[in-house]
C-alpha cells in the first residue's frame, strides 16, 4: 500500500494528462499513487488514460460516467483510496505537482494529524482580488476566517474523511472541506505555491469580468449552503 494517494479530477483534460503524468513520474523517491478521476469527460480523456496508464505503475483511474460536479469527482476518488495520507489537486497544470510533495514533507514534519493546504503567491492583481473577495464573503457568512480557500494542493490523513461525509457535489467542495477542518479545530498548515498559466483548456471562472461577478454571487449563496451542511452534520454527530 502506498503511503500517499493523490486524487486529481479530470474533466476534458486529455491534452494535459500526458505532461501531468510525466511530472509526477519525476518523484521516484516517494511511495505514492496517483488517482486520475475521469469525471464524465466528453473529449478523448478516456482513450488517453487507457494509453498512458500502461506506461506508469504509480497511476490508476476512476471512471464517472456523468459529470455531476467538481466535488463529486474528488470525493469519489478519495473514497476509493486506502493510503494513510490523502491529497488532491488540479489536472490543468496551473498547480505544480511538486507542491503536492512539498505539502507531504510539511505533513510529515508536523507529525501528522494536520491539514496542509497551498496559499498562492505572486499572483496578478485581478485574480488575487477575486480570491480575496471570496475569502471575505466566506468569512462574513461562515463567521470564521478564510484565506485562499481554493488554493491547491490539499493534504490530510485518511482518517479525516469522516469529516467530509455528505460533501457537496459542486464547485464549492474546497469551502466545505476547509470549513469542516476549521470547525473541528484541526491545525492547518500552509505552504506558498505559485499558480501557473493554463496550457490547455479554458477556465470557467475567468472568461470575462461578468463571469467573475456571477461567480462571486454564486459563491455567496454557496456559503449559506455550506453553512447549512455543516450545521446539519454537527447536529447529527451530537
């Protein structure tokens, strides 16, 4: 059994997968598995996975026929893992695979039982302001402090999966995960990461000024949904 499982949801990421695998293959000194979740892709992601997974022993795939959300893809991958330490990140290579292993190093140095997440540095003004707006909105609605909620990677012990039962299927999984960790009082460790330019594909968050505004509004209402989910789970556990 590997000591670390890294889950990456892949929705129409056929062009990124070969390079993604090459970059992960460079970390030969770590006992890990890479779990690529084909999250209902409509491009040739399936055929690329069938071809390229044969080249690497450290990777396996999970297939989801219909995409019902970012959160569903990640959680499906995480629940399939048995490793003692779990993590997830993105497939678009804006998040460097090396950051996963930097997070893993911090996790081990911290003695485990911590939650490690990235914090993006050296960002351009507009995306940095957008991320800060989301942090402020979440902090006000949830009544707890957030900083760079959506930054990757995120890494934690397998035992923390118990806190993420009934996680949302949608794009606000990261908010739910970080809020649950904060609510339980678990220590959060942060590592600085850079956010690279996307090589292939188009971001659904940054296509125009109006798309940014719409996503902030969507996120505002998502905060109330997450707050409700967390309260329901807390009552159920009590």
